[in-house]
C-alpha cells in the first residue's frame, strides 16, 4: 500500500529524473530512506557518458553497502521513478536492502518506448521478483505514471 510518505519520496524521485533529463541522461531518479524516515542518499542516472551501468539504484546499493549495517539496510526503503532493471535489482538484493517502491513499472516503460518506436533494450525487462526474492515491492503508482511517461517521451523524441 502506498502512503503519503511514499508519495512524497516518489515525487522527489520524479524531480531527480527531471534533473537527469535536463543533464542529457535518461530520466530516472532514486532515493534511499532509513527506517526513521531520514533521506540518506539520492541520485539520478549518469548514463550520458556512455556507461550504462550508472543507474541511481546501483549507486544506492553501493553507498548502502559501504555506509550502513546489514540491519539498517534491511530496514531501509528505496524509492525510484522506475522499477529496477535486472542489474539494479540484483545489486539491491546483494546489498541486502529492504522495501522497494517505484512510480512506474518496467512493463509500462517497455510499452511506452514501443509506442514511440523505440526497439527493445538489449537487457530484458524483468519484474523485480524475478531477480530477487523476499523483498517487499510496491508500485506502480498511477498518479505519477503520466509524468514519468512524459519525461521518457521528451528524452526519446526531444
């Protein structure tokens, strides 16, 4: 179930995705929040350099592994504008992070890109639960989906 607190953090993810787009990156943004509600780390895509592993969810997993205890990681929540790709889902699982909340799903993104005439990505879109298990996952959030879609449309079509 999505709460008002979840929506607040997801809206920040959308802001970060917009920042990424303004910098020439694909529009994705993510926030790591502690059990007590403190924002610990946030980032956006940095793939414009050609390194397509520079996803914010991956950066969060690395930061968490270096700066949090296993118990703190398990109790934290990762908020993100788009459902984790398989690489980021695996990093999330290996880092032992807790709940994931996303605004738009990988299935939605694939559908939107197809509608825009963009072929499928080289890496398959997989739901998070097909990559990691025993992780609470909530999303997508319909009230944010159109905003995310518009950001991707602007990225793809200019």
